[in-house]
C-alpha cells in the first residue's frame, strides 16, 4: 500500500453511526477551478487499477499524488487527487454514488463497465443475488458490534467529561498555539477533511506512513480522544486565525466528529491522538510527546470495559473480513 513520496488517506469508514463518508468533497464541495473525473463500472472491472496507474504516471512527472483508500478493501482506491493539476479521479459507484456536478465542465464520466463475459454473469444470476445478500447481512452484523462498542465506551466518556478541567486544557492549548504559531500569514486558511484511520477487514488500520513527511510530529496518548480533541480544536482555531492551512483527520470510532490527527503542512507539523487500539507502528521513530506535559489530563477507558471493547472490535473486524471475502467472490464473477 505504501507508495514513495505520496500521501495516503481515507475519506470514508465503517463506524458506529453507519458508513461514515466525506466523499462529498468530489461533488458539491469541489472548488470551481478543479476538475473531477468520475469512474463507473461493475465490481472487479479495474477502477482502482486504473487510478493507481494514473497516479504512477503523474508521480513519474515529478508531481504529487494523494491516494484515497477504500475502507472495505484498503489495498484498493476510492480516489486519487492531483493537487498540482487541480484534478482528481474518483470511484463513483455505491456506497458513495457520485456524478460530475457540471458534466463536461467540472468533470467527465469514465465508463469501465462494459461486461466481457455477459453469458457467465447471466448464468451466475442467483449466485450474484446470494453473495449480495450475504454482504449486506455481514455488514449489518459488523455495524451492530460497532454500535455496541460505542455504547460501552460511552460510560468512560461520561465519567471523563465530568472530570475535565476545561480551564487547564484551554491554558495548555494556548501555550501550544503560542509556541507554534508565532507568525501570521497574510492569506485565508484552507482546511481539508480526511481520515488517517479506518475500520475494515484488516481491523483498525492507521496510515501512519504519512507522518514521515512532517518534521515535527507530536502525540497525546488519549484512549477516548476526548482531551486530545479539545486541545486539537483549540490549536486548529489558532492556526486558522493565523492563516495556516490544515488537514483535519477525523476519528472513525467516534459518534461525533472528533479530531484524531491535525496536520499543519506549512510548518511541517502534526499532532496525533493515540490510544490502546490506535498506535502508530513507527511512532517511536519520528514522533514525540507535546512539549507541554498533558499526562495529567488524558482520558482513559474504564478498566472493567477493556476486555469487552477488545472483543467487540474483533467481532466487527471478523464480520468485515467475511464481507470482503464475499465481495471478492462477486468481483470474480464480473471480472
């Protein structure tokens, strides 16, 4: 999954609130001077392969490429973004159906859906219906486990909220912002929404290779992403006021839109919330703890709930793995 000198994110994830998606950035939120080509086609027709080949060609020209991975199959792509060209390509099929807002102006439809083996597809009609039903049933089961996960976690959140010292957190946030945002930029700040992690068939997956591109990476160990979210939001507000662009990565396991990772590209700076389920494999190599001690105010899971939460997340992952296997069988029929 790792491509040299390229950024990797998600824009969707399975979550306690259902299929959580920010793919609308390719539709109504697309800047007017950008172009977004939408790829259509049946399962297994080569949409992801097409986008990956395009990205390799663009990178070969010395330009940047951003890979948006599919949460249900992280080795496949939902989209590729070429900021230098103000151009992107996106998979416009379910569960994130997308069409060009102004066909021919804001983008075109690329149809890869011509069926090569229509006879095989027709004779596998019942098998296709059966696999589709299996996928939906397994996904529904996974969803119930994630909802249960969130419900159990809520008791820890409620306990922590009652004990939050908001004034202390505000003071710490102010010190951090003062340290990093000394200079104001004479421009309006831009904000990009992404996900750096996602829940899928491989479990809770972090695309932590992104962070190697940033000189200063600071982390807060916060099991509930509660204290860290408040600090990150305050830092984001200060960065925006000073004119710094930001990449805001949301937490897929949260029912509210908590900030899991905050990146300030212009300062080569990133802030990351880690916890017992979301640990960066290479964090010891390039990240450090914030220059101001926040250990006294981190929020943690109630110890009695840890085993239950681990089990629920594992059960959800297994269901998603079985969903992936069923979908893979469906793709083989179409390919």
